[in-house]
C-alpha cells in the first residue's frame, strides 16, 4: 500500500463522514478490493477510536445488473446495526436502501465497484485536488439545477437534448455526508466517492432529443464499460428510447442486450439521471471515477427506484432489473440561459 492513502482515508472519515469514537463502522469488501485498502479503512477507523468490522462478500455481477440483485440474509443482518457503512464492493443494493432508511450513513469510496484501481484513484481524485472547493462548486451547481427550469445539452458529435427540470432538486453529489464548515450533517445519507458529479435524478417524461455517446457505455456484455469507436446515437422521446443507431458494434450489442429483457421495457427508460463531472484529476479508467471527469456528462438508464430512493426523490420512480450509463465527452451545457460547459471545457464556478 502507498502510504499517502492513509491521510486520504483520514480525510474521508473525519471531514466527509464525521466519524466519532462512539460509532460502529462496517467495511464491506469483495475479492477485487485490494486487501491493503480494506485494512487501511479498518485500521484508520480503529485509530480514530471507532469500532470497526470487515465483511467480505461474494463479488457481485456487473454494475449494470446491480439493481436486480438479491443479497443474502446474512448481509442484510450485518447491515442493520452499523452507524457508518464503508462500501468498497456493492453500490446499489436493497440492503443499502434498508440501512439508509434505518438511519445509517453509507460512504462508497469506489462507487461500490472499487477495484484494483481504488488506491490510485483515491490518491489522485481526493488527495491531489481541493475537495473543499469542489464541494462549494458542486453545491452551487446543485442550486442552479434546483432553481432552473431547463437543461439543453449539445455536442459536435450530434447530441441535442432538452430536459425539463422544473421543480426538481439538484444533488451536489460531492461525497460529503457531513458539512465540515457548518459542522452539521447534510441532507443525504448515501454518497459516492470520488467527488463530484452534481446532477439530477430525472422523472419520466422530462427528456426529448438525441444523445451521441462518445465516452463510455456501462452495460452488458462489458463487465465494466466500453468506448464506442464512433458516437452511439440514442434518440429519446418523453424519456423512452425510440431508436439506437451510430457506432455499429456498440449499437448492435446494446440493442441485443436491451431486447433480451423483453417484454420488460424498463431498460429503455431514461435518461433517469444526468450528472456533470467536475473533478479535474478524474480519468477515463475502469473505475467509476470516469463519471467525475471534469466537463463531461453521464446519463443513466433503466432503474431509478434505488437511486431516487437513496436521494430522497418523491416523484414516481421506475423499477428495472438494470441500470446502465453512457457519457458524452465534449458537451456544451446550458442551465436555462447560463452556459456551464463549452465543448467539454468547464471553467471554475467558484
Ligand atoms: Fe447511473
């Protein structure tokens, strides 16, 4: 293990999760999680006076199938009591939702799918950036989204989509459970790291247009994600996919995969979220950090029942056995009349 990870884990516990000596921590790992990273989270929790345990779970199937998973009663039981769950393996799961409803807080330093990249990713995207500044900017963007009524996203690759965001609540998605400036808990009990990807969970009917995905596509049969050789075009009418075209390989594979769920049409639902990457040191790796790459936008599809519940959304949510994602690398983004990203270039807002 690289020693620089230790102060980063301390920052995560102290500034982002407000770990206190009276707290009980459960660290969830699978066989992909580097043992040294698991033990560093375990040891640092002990060093801060908390009680800590580690739970090793079977490696889940690909992330796009997370929402359809059923976890064992032992995992459910183990997660009914901790104050803080450090998820290094799972992501979306029924027992995580139950734990949050019960009052537990969950921090997921690898988006649940923490892998061999975890150590380098956290050192680069937390240790080498000003996460306090990212938090302030993410809160500002979330506020713009909350007050805004429309998103317009275009790209030279062919994206042209309009999203009605009237009445929606923007999420800063910056990884902080705790506000270290105000010294108070924030209104969120489940966060992903690294920071940040401010955005929105979207209701059905909000989106119309075309997304030309030139970044990653996180779906089956890729275990993590693939990059199309040319833009993959997804046409959307009232938040349902009506046409998939463009890149021959990925469009064929994606259509085949979506059709395999017939007669269930929910995998065609979306976008169910729209997130703006803001981290200047995030990279296009197999780690979920790709969603935080500054100046990019990631869209989610299929299930929003788990994400929406974890984010406290009250509008009608769609349950689906899959949740998949795609990203665009060079968007131009307007929130109402304010340009936030210009061809993938995002100036600092703070
Ligand atoms: Fe997603």
